[in-house]
C-alpha cells in the first residue's frame, strides 16, 4: 500500500488487507503496540544449535575462550589476573549458534467472550497485525485463534481476509475458562515449552489455570462517561510490563472495523442533470484528466479523484456557439481545455494556443476535401494531443474517426493554419513521458507497405518510426510504474485474433485473450502481479484481467456497458452503461473512485 506514511511501511503487507482509510486508522495503534511488544527475542546460547563463529563478548566462559589481551595479566600482574577472575571482570569470546528458524513460532489466543466484545476487539485486530509482522520478521510461524473456538477446525496460520472474517464472527457469550485454555495448550503442544505464546483478553485471564508461563496482553475499556479509548497492558514473560492508551477512531469507523473492516466505502454518486446527459467520455492525452461529452454538445474536463473520499473537483466546461460542431477535444497540463469545432469550411479552436509571444486564438483550414477530418453522426469527438517545442511553439495532433493523424501546426501568421495529414492508419494516440506517440496499423499490399505495426514519436521533425512485431495493429497505451518501454510506456498491440503483445523494457510478452472478450486497456498492477490487459466479458458487464498468470475477475458493471476507456497515466479505467451511469475504477485499490448517475426524469 504505497499511500501509507513511511512510519507504517513495515506493516504494509498486513495493512493492505484493509481499505486505505481504515488502514490509516489502524496504523497508529499498530505502531504504538509494536513498540510495547518489542521484537521476537533470539534464542539463547543454552538452547544450542550448530556453532557459527562468535557473537560478541561475555563475562563468563572457559579459559580456552579467554581474550588474548587478558592473558597479558598472567605475565605482567598474575595477582591482578586472579582478582579479575574472582570478581568476574575477565572477557571471554561469546559463541554464536545457527538456529533452525522454521522451528520457531508465535501463538496468539484471543478472548472472544463477553469481556472483550465491542471496542476491545479493535485492539485485538491491531495486535494481530503487529504479531503477524513480528513473527514474519523473525522467520517464525504464526498461529492464532479465538480462545472459545474449537482447536480442531478454527486454528489459523498467517493473516488473511477469510481468517479475520471468521474470527470476527466467532463472538461468544461464554467467558473464557481453564478448559478452553487447556484444550488449546494440548492441541498446540504448549505443555512443555510455551515458546512465544500470548493470551489476549481481560485481566482475569491471568488467574486461569494454565496461564502461567504465557505472555499476556490485557485490554480494558475505561468506565468513564464520554471516554472513547482503550487501555492495553503488555505483560511479556520475564520482561517489564508496558501500558498503552489508544484513542479510538470516530464511531462510524469503529462500527466498520467491528462488522466488516474489508468492505470498501461506497462512493456517493454525482447526479447528472438531464439536459447534460453523458453521451461519452475519454481520457486526455496524458491520462490525467477525463473528458466528458454531454448531450447538449458541451465538453468538460475533470481531474480524476485520487481516492473515494476525495472531493469531486468541479469540471472545466466549454459550450461552443450554435452553428459549430465539436470535432476534437484535449487537455494540456499547462494550458487547460482545448476544443476544436468546425464552422463552415474552417475549424475554430476554443481555448488559446501557446506561441513564443504568448497565448493566441487560432483557426485552421483543410488543404483539400480529401484531407478534411470529419465526425460521422453519433461518433464521439476525437482526441487532441499537445506538445510544446523548446522555442515555445505549441504543436497539436488529432486522430479522426477514420484513423487519420493530422498535424495542427503552430501559429506563424494571422491567417488560418493548414491541417496537415501525417499518417493514414493510426490505431492509438497518446502523450507518454511528455512526448506524443502513436501506433500505426499494418498496410497490406503495395511496394514498401509495412506489414507490421509501427510506433511513431512526434515532434518538430518528421516522426521517428520503430517497427513493432505485431500484425494486427489495434493498440492501447497503458499504465506502468516501472519496467515499461522507453518510448511508449506500457504498450499492448494485437498480433492475431487471440494474441496480444505487451512491449516492455525487457522485450515483448504475449498474452492470450479468449474469443469474444474485448480488450479495453493495459495495466501493470502492484507486484507481484505481471502486466496484462483488461478485457470486457461477452456478457457486456464483467471486466477481467489477463496476463501470464491465471486470469482473474476485476469488477462487474450494474448494466450493459456501451463504452470503456482506460487511462495510461494512472491505474484507472472507466465505463459508461446503457442507463447512463459513468464509473471510474481504481485498479490498484480495487475500488470505485467516482460515479455519475443521470438524474431521474419525473
């Protein structure tokens, strides 16, 4: 969980089981309890093991391990040697022993009875996180259970969501007794050597027969009006007891921690006015903004929320005048929203274009009717991608619905600028690492025609083309935090009917996608997952992830999906349903970031 503060990173694997907001609530408890518990102490020399050199000095030992420097007393002052030996002041080498790490274990038994129902179980949850990580750091096995449960079926090893849910359901009206403890001691073999064993519950557990020799954690809730805290006393065997006071989170979060701490908080939907019904959407060239196309002909650009709890930003919107039809739209990190609209035979840019002298209004014209970008009825506007040259001139490119790539050159005179064709068969266009890039489809037939896809990098000069060993050409730029292609980032290109190729810094990886599944994007989830593609199921509702590992289901929409788009700038993809609901899904946190629902019509 990369969003955790640095102080909580040691427990990131355990805290990643919870939603981000609850992980941040548990985090302070985990850090404080970890200090109180301390590390898992190494085994002593008396337990033996395979000798492994020396480990420091000791005041006791046989004279064959006496330091050479101490033997000088025998030559220079024999009486002083005798005195130092009598008073234990001599220094000996301390031997080290290699211990069988797999033989160690930590055992935790938690009281699930009436003494600990309610808020004390929040401390139990934090203790499980701490003790699990503590055992993992020492190479020890981790075994835990509810004290009132059956040793035959309710013993847990490791920490995961199913075992924690089962523990949450193991509430009991029966107080913990000596019979429960005796059954667990026998089942776990704690009769001879309790090793690192802990009893977690009320102080009265210390009075149970069989509790001797076990470390204890006593959790109490103060009986004070308005008190919203817990007192945790850590009492290890043969060590000094420590006490910690935990100030509890808000009541709503406490309820979530006690009922189901793994349920993601639902995102409050945003209601879309019926006059601005969404007809489509897409991501900007850099993948950092979402472009919203409305039924009234307007275009809006909105930042993608970084979490489900983030305030939904107000979109920046452009409504073109009557008589104009939007052809393309885009967003620039420094410059805002750009919308290109057709007005008669000319094209008008809404939003100013950067020049060395500042921002200017620009108009464009087609060189010929054959080279005129068009927008068929019912089609969504195309994507505009921007790049600013070192001299301060802004270059723009657009890919029309026919797959043609056009250059919108910088403003160099006050007259309309020409729309210049660059490529005729382009399947994908994006901004990667601050440079516009695109993928061409193979062109069959004719001398000199490319029979494989190519990657183009745009700039002031002619495009720089790199061959891609893929023979279909349909392509998606995807999100990857590392290990991506140096020019294209994570790039997925279809090679044949069922095979897609992922281009990375280490080469090419083939991915097989079953028939009738429609690939909609590429992404590299958190490690240890490998990069892969996101595909829509033939049922038009369920999304799946395909990589070189086993396929897995991501999420299901509430209605048939009519449009899907994935960002290459962040691990987010979205879909628009037949009912008009727009959803943005976070691939890293596996949660909904944003929902827009059409307003009900009376």
